[in-house]
């Protein structure tokens, strides 16, 4: 163990980087939800001017990064590192979106935990003395995800009550070594957790144990308790997964519910917008963080949050082979003070 | 720019980590090639005891990591971070192989550049003061890759002369903050480079420009020349891509050929083993590094090498949509002296 490593999974940054800019781009349905005011760009037909859904997702990711860079007052050429990821096979939304960017690029696959994974790595590199600027971007698109993971939309397949709705959304954040905050102060990287869930229509159940393990490790490694945070935001456990997470902590005598929420619950009015268990997809928590959450921190609504994206690391192939679903959760502490 | 960042793309490690252990697992064909003596385990039927090719690949990755940890004399529970990646949709070989590992996990997608990407990030985290041990593992399997990217093997499709052969191989390396070397001293992270190549049967041509750009950046950022290295090893440009890379440098008046080789050329006897342009796949350069190259450094055959894995970041979907192929190359310097 070294000075900046607390316990098994947590890094405490010596000189926490600052969020210098953050922005998001979402689809029509997301723009009709409760967080509409926090989005930088709302598409009106989800194509974003492109001929295929995959190219639409690339366009969203590009635009989100451009907007975030603009808010940070930096060109892409000042990025020391760009981290990006998405849900599509071979992460094509990310690598194709990054073609035009003049930045050293690291592609990630963390499913819906990608924004957490990227922020964790970007923050540690900057804190380690490697450069001054890093970008993190993640995206998902309902239409590209449905046809890849489930059925082409044209089939009109019915959705199970436990499903979540893959968000059409991209979010980007620019971290800087210097700046007025909010700051990324701690990273708790997740281990893979698999409790044997095989129902691909119930990702919340597959990911809740991973969120539980990472949060437990975070509290243990840092000596903190849920009460030390104004908000603990998982993403995207949805309704069922959130209940499971709170129940897992309740068994330990810890009450998470009063300060816990989930990006999948925040993004939509889940009843009125018929999203069953809520939102999901790499873009869901990326868009909620880069709008609602970071804007709220800048406004002083919260001063200290724990942002905990969760991912389900399966594929249609593993489901056909009757494998269970491995989950992961990466948590980062974001604070208005260094 | 900060102290440890040289130029635009290169990081010079202040306290270079040491390769504490490295190991590989390969298939039957690879075990019949010229590097046979450098492999830790050669499977005799490529199933590795599993019922599907995807599970075979997971088994290889698990075993390579276990062997590397064993050589480092460490349990998985001492890993501060584990980086892993592969070619399969949703990187299932990696996340499923990591289920049993008690280590914070970062999933990567860099196609055949993955070993370079993982080593780059792992080295920077250790150098940044974040922990003492990190693992990096990458894999590919001919049979899982063929059916995902091209055709099921049962079709017996013919292969174009420019194709490469996806290696059935996994390689793992354990980096440690302290140790007798070899050391990872520099990282040059690649940008995405796309010169408009659309032929998915000619990956060498798609990746050569990326290798050229990263090597050029490395020489520029560090002030070094090809002559400063005993060996410059790309992976996996294959025969055609290697010729293109050398030609690109020749135009600049730089002769790379005398000290350049490529993991795709080293892995097979490309004529006798009928692999057309040579090997490819995340496992190819991972297995060549963790056997032939690092063993050769320990034996003093080479004291200073530049290891430059290259990746083609396309997917079958982008090919169907007539997109060109983005390439990337991450280079790391490995030296017997700190």
C-alpha cells in the first residue's frame, strides 16, 4: 500500500482535479423528462442528422465533448488524455467519435459504469503528475442498443416489467489539474461481482450487489459513513436495483435510503414515460452527472456527493450460453472543497 | 504540460515500475510456431476444457494471469488494479475471466493495442503513487474471433491474401513498484488515426499509419531515434503493414527496418503455417511480449525495446455501413535499466 491508496480499493487524490467543463446531449424522450432544463442539447428526432443509429450515437458523443471543451475554454488539442466508452460492439461510438479529436485516446469498456471508470482513471493520471487536462465521455442510444442487445425496434417486442430503458444520451467532462472545483477527491474502483443473476431483463438485480460491495469498500477504506455525503447517486440500478441496494445495506444496519438516489430514477418520470424500472446505458449517468448533479453542486444544492456508476458486463452471447451477469461499480467522490 | 509529460503524447515515468512476472497461454497452432519454447502453456485442442470458444478464451486469460501472478510470487489479492481487454463484443473474455479475481478491475477496449493500453495505464498509476502492484492481461481466440468478425468456421470461407490470422493466445504481465526490472520507462499514448482504409481483410494497411504517427510522436517527444533501441516491435501489423510502416518512415529519411520487427511476423512461420500476412488479435502481441521479448530482455539479448501494439477499432457493423477503419497504436519503452 502506498500513501495515496486507502485500503484495498480506494485512492485518495493528493491534489484533486477540478471539473473544468461538462456537457451533455440527449434524445427527445430524455428531453421530455424531469431533467430537461439540465441538458445542453436535446435532439428532436434522435437521428442527430445521421443515416444510422450508430452514427447518431457517434454524433452525440462528439457534440457532448465539443460542448464540454467549449465550457472549459479549451480546444481538444489541449487534452492530455481522452477516455471514452459506450455499449456497442467494439465500442465503435467512442473510437469513431474520437477520430476527429487531436488527443491521446484510451478506449474503455465498463458498460454503464464507464463514466465512473473514465473519471477514476483520468483523475489518477492528472493527480499522478501526468498532464493538466483530461476528457471523459460516454454515450448510449436506445435504438443502437436495442437492436444490438435485444431486438430490432421494427419487431415491436414487448418489454418485461423489470427492464430499464437505455438512455439516448451522451455526457462529457473535462478534468483539470487547476481550477475552482468541484473536485474529484476519491476513487473507489470496483471488483467484478457476480451473484448468479441470469435474467437479462433485470439488470438492476445483477448490478445491485456490485454497488453494495463498492460502497461498502468505500466506507471501509475512507472511514466515512453515508451521512458524510449530501447525496449518494448510483447509476443505473433503476427502481428494483435501488431497492435491492438499500435492502442489502439495511441488513448491515445501515440506512442508505434518505440520501440515496439513482440516475436511472432521475432521468425519466418513470411512470408517465413508461420506462418500467427507469433509465440505463452509459449515457444515462453521464448525462445526469454532467447536468443535474454538477450544476447542483455549482449552485450549492450539494457540496459532497458520491457518484457510483454501475455496469452489467454481459453480452447476448453469454446470455445464450446461459452464463450469469457480472456486475461492477466504480465510485468517485465529488466535493466542492479540496 | 507537467514534469512527467514530454511533448504531446508521451509520459516519462519518474520511478519506472518493474515487470515482476509475465506468462502466456496459447493454442495448438501457436505452439507449433517458432516461438514455442517461450510459451508457458500450449493447449492441445484450443478448447482449454470448455464447451464454447468464448469460455475457452476466458479460461486462457484466467490461466495466463494465474501463471504470471505465480511467477511474481503474489496472489491476485495483492493486485491494486487489474486491466484487461479482448476483441469480443462487450469484452466478455476479460470480465468473465476476472470474476474470480479479487482485484479492482478496469475493462479496456483497444482491439489489438490492448496490451499496450493496459501497460501504459498500469504503469502511470503505479508511478503516480497509486498502489504497488498492477496486472495487465489480454487475449484473443481464433475461433471466437472468426465467428464474431467474419464467418462461423463451419462455412469454410476462403481467406484473402492480405488477411492476418487471429492468434489463440493470452498474455499477462504483473507490474510492481519495486523490483530488478525490466522496467517500463516511457509511455507514448496513441491518437486515433484513420486514413480511409475500408478493406477489413487488410488490417495491416489500416493500422500502419497509426503506428507511424505514434512512433513519430515518441521520437519527437523523447528526442530519441530508432538507433536508441535494440528492437522496435510493433504488433500486429503483419507483413504488409510492416512494409507500409517502414516505407512511411523511409519517406522521412528514417530507416526503421534494421531494428524493426512485428509480433504478427514473429508468432508464426507465416509461409509454412499458412497465416498469409501473419498473426493478429489482442493475444498475439501479449503472448510475444510475455514470452519471447521479456525473456530475451532478461537474458540480455536486448536491453532496450520499444513495444508498440496497434489496434483496428472497427466492427462488422461499421464495415456494413461502409465506414473506414480507425487505427491506434500505444507504445511503451521497456528497459533493463531504470
